[in-house]
């Protein structure tokens, strides 16, 4: 009842309405990102039930060929995807960004800052504007370099989604295929958790205007 009272006392601002729309659109779009590479399925496999939603059958293109495939596609978005490798690339990229973003949001609010008024704010979203053009440009430049490094692999390559040339750790070539599959499964699970955490953190900080680690009930 506390949350109902909270929203009933405050009329939503245009910014709050926009943030809600963005978050809802992100949740809907993320369903397609659970889809692995496109391959055929046998007639028997078509009757297999989804591990994520047991009362639905597994979509035809979700054949378990990629780590983290739980047959989750309640909106049927995999049926309209031409290249499901691209969807997996998108999921990994967004998940990695969100893992960094959530870490940065918590650090911004509770961790030590660089000296200077530009870095003093604890609000993660206010910090974007307070640091000025130079810092934001450096961030965007770094993102551009990473995108260019894996542009061909994302759109034209036949390699493993998520493997960025020049950014592969040395230990990757020394482990077995089974260990690689486990590492990829762990990463995709953390990616999905981070995307959900980022949405929650955005709602908590921007709309409810509460601390990221404030778990108390609204009055």
C-alpha cells in the first residue's frame, strides 16, 4: 500500500513518464536477446517444453546451441530475426555495458570520488552532466574504438559472439572447450542480471529518487 500511496501523491513528470517508457521498451526488447544461433530442429524437438516457461513449447530457432539458451522467447521475436548471431552479440554487448554501468552507479553513490566539484555529485545521472564534455567525449571515444574493433565480427563474421579481436585474455586459449562453455554460460547469466539491475537502479535513482542500496519501504 505504501508504493500506491507514493505514486498517488505525486503527478508523474514528463521525464518520469519517458523513463518508464524506456524501461518497458527495454524489457520487451530483451526477450529476443535470449535467442541463440539459427539452426534446424527435429520434429520431436519441436514438442519440447521451455525450461524458462514450462507451459510453452520451445521456439523452433532456440535449439540450445548457445550458452544460456533456456527457450525463453514468449513474444516469438526469434521468428522474425534473420540472424540470431547478431541478437546474441547485442545481448552480450548490452549486458557487458550494464555490468559496467551498475558497478559505476554504485561506486558513484557510495565510493570515493576524484577531487574537484565536477566529481562531487553522488547521483549517477547528474554526474553525466557535471563532469563536462571532455570526460564524456573520452568515454564515447573508447566505446567507438571497441565497436570498430568488432564491427566485422558482429555483422559479417562467423566467429563466436562476444569474442572481440585484440581483447581476448591469454588464458582463454589454454582452457578446454567445456571450461569455455561454462565461462560463456556464467557471463550471459551475469549479463542478464546486470540488465535487470540497471533498469531497477534507473527506477530507484531517477524516478523514486532514492539511494541505490536503500531497500526500505516508501512511506
